[in-house]
DNA sequence: GATTGGATCCTAGCACTGCTAGACAACCAA
DNA sequence: TTGGTTGTCTAGCAGTGCTAGGATCCAATC
């Protein structure tokens, strides 16, 4: 009984190790460098072990994405709760969001650019993803303005942030003026 | 002399065929299905022929991206020139942009999601890309509002459209409310 | 304490990828 | 007709995600 318990624990521990290692490797050298062979070598097991935890590489990416979603939700909530006034909250949210994307590009890719096999905008969407959206909604809903559905407003604001994050990181937008862009976005979109 | 001319023509023709075939295959089955072997088979040549035209797969993606940029610029200009009044022009631009992205998802991916090895926001950015941005700037610059740099405003508006396009296509946003989102975006961002 | 059954893990290999070296054939100028 | 250049293809490399089958170890049973 206790032996099985220990094995279960060790197994769960190894699964966390896989996800953490994949994330680390992706942040260091990009997702292209995250091959099943390299990943297996880093955790000091053979390749097939990965497949006893995950159905495939996609699911590993998905696991990193879920972890990232939880962290992003926490980061957004921490930033917004430390700000007073709707305007400041929205600005803090935007900075927290873009900051997270800039500091964790590989995780952000796992969440929104790569295929992690996750359901979105659906009833069987994993909880961390729903919660991350909820974290945005909490601060953005109050500045949607009259007659505008809070959910819809949040979607639009989120899309704008997502566009800024991805285009900036891909080199499509010069990074210098990020601050001005965020200001413009907050000033125009949010009804305070 | 005339023989060389003919050969040059045929070679250019084959290059167009490669790009068109890659694009077609990508739209039909996604970029993952665009392998050098499949592409070579479709154009009825062997693989190495591809490498006598392009340095690698990346450059083929880049070629599709440039073609797409030119088309998108044309689509945006056609839509905006048919609308009268700044507000209508911006709305038409947004619809043209999102419509292009929705109708040509693989081309849009080549332009903004995949690595086509193209320079951006740089002096040696290819002309079609600069021109596509210019097409946006032409209609968006006039609604930037007082004291806001037209280029900066265009970047922000573009980022918002890009976010809507990618999140919608990836299933992150339900496609039903696209129209409402565009309306909200245009109403809030554009100063008419 | 020896034996057996089952879980766990690894070696080896499959079919595929992008890309390239070197052999071969077709062509044109002399 | 010859010689050389140009163009193309066959064959192969190293790498990818993923899996079948065999080896090993360990806990429960006799």
C-alpha cells in the first residue's frame, strides 16, 4: 500500500520534471530544440518514458501552456490588486500581460502560438485557461463602457495585447515604443 | 542569345510554379503538409530543383509571404478607396484585413506566424511588406487623433487586428461575434 | 527463501523530415 | 563529331516523433 503510494509520488514527481525541463529547454534554446531525445536525455530517462506520461510532444507543450496560464493569471491579479482606480488597474494589467509574455516567450508560445492540443472557448476548456481569461475579465469588465458586454470587451482588449506581444517579439514592431503603444491602447479602449 | 532568354523565362516560370504550388498545398492541407518531397512531386521535378531556386524551405515560405503581402495591400486599398468618410474607411480596412486573413489562412501564417526569414521594421525590409504597412497607414493615419503619431497609431490598430485574426483562427475566440468586436475596435480606437 | 507474475524501462527500429554530394544525361559551341 | 557546360536525378546523411519487443527488477505468493 505504502509502496504503491511512494511509486505514485515518484511518478508524479517525474512528470513535473518532464514539464519543467521542457519549459527550461524551450526558454533557453527555443521550442525547436525541444526534441524527445534531448528532453529524455536531460531527465536521464529514455525516450519511451515520455510517452508513458504524455500521449506525445503536443501534450507536453499543452502541459507547459497550462502551467503558464496559471502563472499569468496570478501575475495579472497581483498587478491589478496593487493598483487603485480602474484606469490604473487596466494599465497595470496591460503591463503585467506584456511583461509576462516578454519574460517567458517560450511559455507564451506554448499557450497561444503552438498546438498544445487544448480546447479553447469551449465547455471542456481546461480550468487554468478559463481562469486566466477570468483574471482579465475581472479588471477589464469594469471599463467596458455602457452597453458593451464585458466579455466582448475583454476579448477585444486581450486580442490587442496579444497582437502587440506577438508582433513585438517576432520583430514586426520595434520594441522601443511599447510604452507609448500601451498608453494609447488603454486611453482609447478603456472607458473610465 | 535568344536561347538563354528562353531558358531564363522557363526558369522564372518554374519558380512561380513552386511558390504557387507551395501556397496551394498549404491552403489545402496546412503548412505541415508542405514537405520538400511532396512539393517536388507536385511540380513534377526532383527535390534538389527546389534548392536551385531557394536556399531552403524558409525562403519558399518567405516568397509566399511576399506574394500575400502584395495581395493584402491591394485588397486593403481596394476596400478603403471604395468607402467614403474616415469612419467608413477604417471599418472597411478592418473587414478587408480580417477577411483576407480568414480566406487565406496559410498565406497569413506565412506572413506573420512562420519564419520566412524576412526582415521586418528594418531598412532592408522587402518592399511588399513596407507597402502593406503603408496601405494601412494611408487610411489609419487620418484617424490617429491629435498629438498621436500616425505610425504609432497604425501599429496599435494593426496589432489589434492581428490579435483578432490569429486568436479567432486558432479557436481562442468564438467566431460568431467578430462583427461586434470589429465595431467596438473601430469606434474606440479611431478618432473621426 | 525460492518462484512467479507483473510492472517498468530500454534498445532498436520505423517512416518521415530538410538538405546535399556525386553521378549522369542533355545540350550547345567549336 | 567532339568537348565542355549546364541541368537534373538518384542515393544518402543526420535528424525528427513515435513504437514494438525484449530485458530487468521487484513485490506477492507458495
